[in-house]
């Protein structure tokens, strides 16, 4: 790892650009796959699974027998850990249940908002180099709390044509009954379009690689909403000399092991800390089972010495990290000024992996700088708000003339007449 010393703003963008892997005609590929699945349904899904994953899938939906068999294979201690994590996630997301707002804007004019669940949602769970069963909890729990009627889960099958047992256990624990053995672009297309085995949904959630991200964006052209553009994982750590180097190194490695396209950045005013973290990182790396993945991810990661805390804040907000760890004696200043981040972790004893699994917050977060525009998944992600209003005779008299004047000024006579006819009716009653 090379330390970049106090880089000028002119080169910030280039030194922390996210890793991009050129895929020739990716948009054309995604478009062709959507078209083919729209025409041929399950047959096309099976063909693409065989082509890209090398797996022949006969029954796309997981059977109840498969689920029961999987549940029996999960160790009790792991089940207990997942159950506790589920309780913590439920506790945090239940607190997001909002009361409906109601206001009388003028006498006789009552307006209010009510939340309604999105009826049919799809969740995509990556399972390439690791079975991310924690993501099932993060997506299915708020969906259930919000009241979504149908939850469809898609995840790639393993070579034995089965889903990892712990994935099925987590899905059953969260009440998911429709589980499909399909991943990648074809899973997103199937949920957006609907096939015999994969029900059509109204909104798709979940992280994934560049192919999944491209497919989710394509899904919006087919009137299917998505949670956010959630791609490869990333972490920025801001730390000064109050940070424990071993802790910082462990956090950087924990994110780098997600995949070769992950990115980690260490930002610090202290050259001493940067040097010590690099030593710790090298030592801890040697014992990691996913060492080869981590090493590739570290190739496009950065250690940056920053001038001062104000410059650090500017850098963080420009980068807009998915995950941001802050370990600093200036903690309050940094936290008060962070504007762009998916999720923030504070202090030496708050590892990012706690948020990934069991602290309670959601780990499905915006990446690639989209934290400037998007929030992470939360309870509201699974609902939409409907506004209501009821106007009495007194109310229409109080705002009627305002509406008439504004409608006439816009040249919309029918809009004006819809009010005038009511006002005249009230006058004729007198």
C-alpha cells in the first residue's frame, strides 16, 4: 500500500475513482436477456443459468422439503446468533414506524398522509464467493414490518443445484415462502417481468456486482422500481492517533474481502498511524482464507494523509462512502459535518462488521458515490405515502377564490370551473 501525501483537490477524483471493469456491450447484453426472458420465461432463465453459472436447474423454486432439510443442517449456535441478530434488526426498524400526519391547512380543509406497503417486492441475495444470509435479514425484516404481502427471494444456486442451508434457514425465519434458484441478470429480469416460477414484483432490492446493478437499472424501464444503485462494497476510515492501528487494519480487511472490486480508503492526518496500520494490515492479511481476493481489492485501495480535519470533511463528502468509520479526538466535529455517507460507525469499538450483521442498522447501502442522493434501505423503502384530503363547504369557500384566480392565470378554465360550480351551488342554497 502506498501512502498519498496531502493530495491536491484537482486529483482527488482520479486517486479514489471506484474500480470499473469494462464489459463490452454490457447494456446490450442486459437488454437482450430481458427481451429473451420476456419472450421465453423460465426456459430462458434456465438457459442463462446454465450459460453463466454452469448449473442446470430443473425446478426454479425451492421446495418445502429442501427448506426443511436445510434447516436441520444449520448448527444450533448459528441459529441462535441469527435469531438474536433478527431481534436487533427488528428493534431498530420497528422504531422507524411513522405516525400518519394530519393538518387542517385552513378551516374546513383537512389534509393527511398515510403509508401503504408495496404489495410485491423482490430481494436479490448475492451468493457467489460467500452466502450472504445476513442480507436476507436486512431486506426481509423491514419488508415484513412494512406489511408487504409478497416477498420473492432470488439467489444463485450452488454447484449441487441447492441453496446454502443457512440461506434457506434465514429465509424461513423471516417468513419468505417464494425462494428461487436464480442469480445474476436473469434473476433481476425474471422478477421485473414475471415468469411461471418467478412472480413479477413492483420493486427490487439488494446489492450485487456490476451485472446485477446494470440489470436493476434496466428493470426501471419495465416499470419496476429499485432500492438504489448498490454495487461493490466500499469503506472509508477517518482515523487519527487515538485509533488503534490493529482495529483499523481489521476493518479495512473486512471490507476488502467482499470481492476483488471492493475498495477501502484510510484517511488520516497522521503519517505515523498510516505506517502502523500498513504493518498491521500486512500481518493480519497472511492468515485470511480469502487472502487472494483481499490482495486484489487492495490494489485499488488508498492510504491518504490529509492536511487537517476541514479538508478531511470535504474529502469524505466528495467521496460519499457506503461505510464510513470515524475514530478521532475531533469526533463530534467530524460527525456534525458529514453530509454524504451511507452508514457511519463511531469509535474504536464500533467495527463496520457489527452493522453488517447484528447491531440493528441496515447494511444495504448506496455505493459508488450515490450516498450523495440516496439513503440506505429502511422501513420507508418498503412503503409509499398516499396523501388524502377532505374539504367541507366552509373549506371550499375559504380556498375557492384562491384556486379560481390561480387556475385562470394558468389558462385552465376547466380547473376554475370545478371550483366555481361548487361555490355557486353553496350560494344558491342560501
